[in-house]
């Protein structure tokens, strides 16, 4: 699953045509009004999903490894999460993104995958561990404090 907006479409085409990898493109938008579109895998209401992830984190149902147990990629994801923020226009519209030239690709990948995980959470009610494996040590399994 890859965000299909902007350059993501070129990545999808490269993966499918050159590398013959099947990819699901997900179009992200904000404030989807049509309930049928909200629950399609290929469309994600970004604002709604950010709120859902924040709620899951507040309930300690999304877990991240501590920094000393993180790969470089996980540290980069945590850095992107730290700068990913809500922005309001003068008209009151809300959007979420990284400021300036900063990247938020990791955050968007997390949001897209959390959208897919919602289907499983409705069935099992468990949380989401973000990392390669769940460690038995309680201090390693903690919920990240900011988003």
C-alpha cells in the first residue's frame, strides 16, 4: 500500500511495471463526506485517520520501541512523527503535514497501514506494535508520547 498522491503515483508505476510488484495505491484526502468512500481501501480520510491514531496512542494501543531498541528507519519515523503537525487556515480548515521541506512519508505509510489495521482491530480489539517484534521487557514496550 502506497500513497498515490503526487510522486507516489510514479513509485507505484515503477514498482508495478519495472519490478512487477503488485501495489495498492491509496489516495489521501481530508474530510471525506461520503461514507462509502471512507471505508474503501483505496481512499483514506487523512484527518479522520490522524485523530484515530492519536486516540489509539492515548489509550496505549499503538506501541513503539524505545530509541535504544530502534533501527535507523524507526528513528526516522519517530523524528517524522515529532514534526508532523496540525495546521489551520484562516478559514478554519485543518490539514496535517510536516513543515517546510521536511518529509512525512513514514508518517503517511504508518497512517495508511493503520487504516488497514482498523479492520483487524474491530475483530480482535488488540493494539498495534510498530516495529519488527514485540519484546517481553515492559520498558521497551511503551507508547510514544507525541504525534
